[in-house]
């Protein structure tokens, strides 16, 4: 038994015939080949699979692909715009916010959402918002620094054009 | 691809209105999915194997939090994050904000719903004790109309509620009374974990007829207990004890001891029975202390 599921992922619409029980994380990784989102604990504890569903982060191991039908999803692949990394991605590079990188896609998606709503979050706010996501490498310290870096270097929409022109 | 955990086979239906949802739910072996953070893990573990899932996420008419007719009305589809962000809920019942800060984690709270928490009827779930403490009423919608069930009669046992086939929890209503203070105290092993034990307290204070001046007495008390096997999540004996007593440390500590004595915790990986009883006594005292302080604050 399958059903047609159409999801707009990072601005592109994809439609697939899938079982209604297929989880969104597997839809993204195995049906669409978007392997940036990581499949971790499978129990909504670790947060490696966090993507945005209609502009809110969600643990995609605990959502059916069917529930995303007709909705939009943003994954880590959608952070980069016109060949430029998102400030949160730059922050993770600048501040060594990852080691093995497994938790990183989820951390990046949550961090982007936090900064969209709280452009200048305190360290405690950053720690709170990622409290449902697990990193076994960094001890979180560098993740917090990375998000703070991104907060201090917000994207100016004209910057890219100026650089391109220059 | 070999998946670790695959939900059981299921049909998927998306409700486009409450009436549509009620019609879909009248089919046998149907379950509601909203945030999905209870039913989907249950399906992975084969603790639930419904034939049909009815997705109610589009029923935004059930996502409200509002004050109406002297009651705080919380729609079943209100997300945990909505309740945490609600100024009116936090002002009237700080217990909701206390509890919502410690329900799961911030990302789960964006999707998990108030109605889902109540209907999951997990003995360790926080909001059941909170709504029991504030003596809320559940509004259950069926094809023949609404029926009202006190939250203290809503749960029949673990994972079991009074909601029948073809019915849907629509909202929860909480009576608002001036001079009420409330608080929730939880001990968990780590962020996002279930409670080892938790206690919600609601107090309304009155004057002390014939008593010492300036010593308020308890005019009404609500005590909800999480994860310790309390019937209907309530510490009824401790509530009764508190009525008419001076609202002071001595009464609160005695109420804590009574609550600890009458609940039924079981030893599990979160702790032995005597530790959980100790927590109930201590958390009851703390929750009552904070509730009393908040009740005394002019609104």
C-alpha cells in the first residue's frame, strides 16, 4: 500500500510513491538522496535529524513523510544560498563547532531558526534551544561559540551583490 | 536500506475539518496523530498498531489559547511551545509555564500538543497532573455534540482515557479564580527525560476567621502528582488535609508527607520506591510554598 507524497524541499517540489509509514528522515535520505540530514537515535532524543517543516524545526525521525505532504521542508542542504554558506555554517567553521560532524546538520538547522527569532541570543538561550540535541565530541562549548559568531556576523543581503560586483 | 525501527503498517488520512476528523475516527482501530511524538514511537515499538492514522494538524481551529467565560480555554492542538509562550496562561496559572519549561525539549515542544499529552495518558507525562491540579474540564467532541469530563475522571489508567470511537478531545477549560497561585516542581535525570517524580500545586488563600491576623488559610487546594502511580494523578488526601489550615511551612510539609504516603510509585530505572516517595514529599512542600507566594502576590 503506497500513497503519493509531494513535498517542497529547499524550494524544489518532489513527489514520490511511498508507504504511509515511511518516516520523513528516510524520505529525505533514501527517496530524495538528501543525505545531509542524519539519522541518529531514531527515538527523537538526539536531534541529528532536525529539519524545518513549514518553518519550524522538527525531529524528522518522528514525523511521517505523509504528514509533510503539501508542506515545505528545509534541510541543511538548503542553508547555502547562491553558493554562499549561511552564517551559522561559517560560524561552525570559524569556531570549530564540529569534530565528527554527525550532530552538525541538526545543530545548524536549530541554530538558524533560533537566530531568525532571536538575532542576539545569550549563551544560556543557545544552550536551552539545543538541549534536545546531543553532541558527543565538542562538549557543546564550541557549538555555543559558533552560534554566537553567527549572531555577530548576520547576513547582509547586499553583501553578496557587492562582493559579486567587486 | 535496513531500518532500525519501522512503524507498523498503517493507512494515513488527513482531516480537513473537525467534522471530517470525527467521521474518520468512527472507523475501527483509528488513532489521532498531531505532534506524533507519542504515537509514532509507540508504532515503532509495536505498542500501538492502528489501522488508520488521522492527521489533525490542519485543524487550526483547535489551536487556540484564550480567556472565555471566566475560564482559560486551551485547544487540543495548541503546541507545548504555544502554552509556554502564552502570556495569559502564564499570568493566571504559572504552573503551566513551570511545567512547559520541562516538558521534553524545545524542538519537541514546537510540535507536541497539549491534547496529545493528555490523550496519550502516559503515567509519567507532566500535563496530566497539571490539569488535574487546576481541576480542568476536558471538552470531548463527538458527532452528537460535546460532552464535558473533569480531567480528574478523564484517565482510566495508563495509556487509557474515556475518549471513545468517533470522539476527539477538542479543548481543556480551566476555571479562573482570583487569588490563586500555582507551581510545578519536577525532578528528571536530564533535559527532555520523563519525571522521576513531579508535583503540581494550586492554592487559593483566604482570610483566617477567628485565626491569627495576617495568617492566610487555605481556601482551596489542588495537588497533582506525576509518575508516582497516584490515582487520576491527584493527591486527594493531602488536598483534603490542607483545606482550612494555615498556609505555612508546617502545613505544607505535613501535606507533603501525606502525599508521599498515599501515592504508589514503582521502582524502575529512574529510581527506587523510597526515593520517589521522598521526592513527592519534598516537591509537594516546595510546590505549595511557591504556589502560596504567588497567590499572595497582588494581580
